[in-house]
């Protein structure tokens, strides 16, 4: 009689749970998930509810890679993440997707989908790893941190949690380290990693920073195709695009024109590798970075934006910047073409990235990793881009 009553309630729609189960089966968040397809009936204070068992992670005997994406702001973190993803695949370990670091830890899946990454390599969320796997396979008391050391510096210290954001990053995750391990070879020496740190005795490689170089390797840029925005970004982004541009083409530009960048670019002339500059210089053999590429003049910005408007016949310009958007100057310069200039200044800079990625044409800063994110995404979708100071 009890089971018949429960079945009747389910049939009548009084109890929920089936839709959640179907959604979990259709979109598992992590590889190696075993779903419990049996709905559990239980009572809470006299009320009947149907619960669905949480997905269970299975331990990967090949081991795991953990790291803090703690170098700079989001553009730098994204370059480091893609390098770390490539490293995890090269050493055949599952990557625990690190939170993005702002003034807090932002879960990876808040901004990016997990499923596309699984088509490239095995990944799990950092939070799921620490909750389900770490208590058994990487418990407190057996947690090692891995740091690079110059072989001549025998007194080097690891400092996994020293300073900000390293300390707050691991503290937010509830992780302390009991021992430190030094390595003296590069991330590209795959055989050395496998030989020196086999998963049987080193099941978790937890790095202070990303196991990747900066600027990122050219071969890793194509991995951008696996970074796909979630609705947290696409919904407000599309709402702004449709409301503001009403389906008409627009030009997107990125300006780094603040005093911090002006100082950074003061002595850049003639350098071959400065911040994210390889995204430009790699495709121009023998070309070095110029001051015009790093900190373009207002004349250069106005000139190049107008040329893009004339080439595309767009009637809108969208400006992303952390300083002066030059809205009045641009509108005055483009007055004869009846062009409207917009600047959003969103709480989440990722919205700027999304909107720039959807533009008819994009003009960015050659040495900026914020620009490089947009450029990689546009390359994936065969959308045109150019740079200030580069004709």
C-alpha cells in the first residue's frame, strides 16, 4: 500500500526528481561519473520526497593535476589555464579545473562549460575533486606542493601559500600542504615528469602556479575552442547586443590607455617578446614590438577605427577598456558616417570579452592578454581581427 501511494504521487506530479535525473544523465559534468539511476524514497518530518543520488567520481589511477591560476588578471589566467590543460593531457593526468581568481574564487563552471573540455581531455571540477576524492586519496597529512627550482639554488623555498593571491586561493578551498617537492625541468619534458613523478607515488601534482609558460605557446592557442561561455555570460551579452545594435553589425575595439599601461610601454620599443606580443610578432617574422603597438596614440585609434567602419559599413562601435573609452572623440571623428559609440563598463569584464568576440571586426592591443583572449576566440569562429600599430 505504501509503495502504491508513492507511485500514485509520482504519476500525479506531486513529487519531483525525474527531470533532475534526466538532466544529469544528459549532461554529466565530469568524466568517469557513475550515475545512480534508482530514485530513493525517504521521509522528512512526515513528508515524502524523492531524492536522486549525487554523481560519484571514480579515482583516475593516472593521477591528477592541480594549480592556482594566480598570475595577474583574467587574460593572463586564461593563457595559463590553456597551457595547464595542455600539460595535463601531455602527462596523461586528469585536470582539476581551478577556480578563476578575482577578489574571490570563482568556480570554473560559473563562466565556462565543462562538457566541451571533456572532448579534449579528462577534467573534473576542483570542488568535486576535493569533496569526493581528496578525503580518501589525497587526505590532509599527505598533501604535497610542487615548485620549480633553479638547480643552483639549493636554498629555494616553495611558498605554495605565501602572499596574495596564493594564500587566499588555497585557503578558500580549505587546502594546506604538508610537504614540498622541487623539480628542475620544464613542463615540456613529458618523459621527465612521468619518470620522476609516477602517479603510483605522486598521485596528485599540485602546483603553486600554472604548469605553463607566459606568454602562452603558439600551439596552445587553438585550445580556445574548448573554452565556451555559459549562459551567465551569453544571456546578458546577447541581451546587450540585441538591445543596443538591433541585429546590425558593429566594430569592437579594446583600449589599454591607462597610466599603468603607459608606464609599461615606455621602454618597449624593439623588444621581441613583451607580455602577449607573440600573438602579433609570431605571424610577422623579424617584427619587434613598437611603442605604437603597445600604447597607440589617439590619432592611431581614430584612424584605424574609421578605416574599419569604412570597410564594414558598420554604424556602431563598441569600446572595452579599463580607462578612457574615448566615446566623444570617436563619435566626433565618425560624425559624417553617422556612427554611434557604446561603452558598457560591466561588473564582469567577461561580458566585454563576449561582446568583442561577436563583433563584425575587432581591433585590439597587441601586447594585451585581454585582447589575446578575444583574438583566439574570433580565430576559432573565423572572424576578422587586427591590432593597433600594425597595418
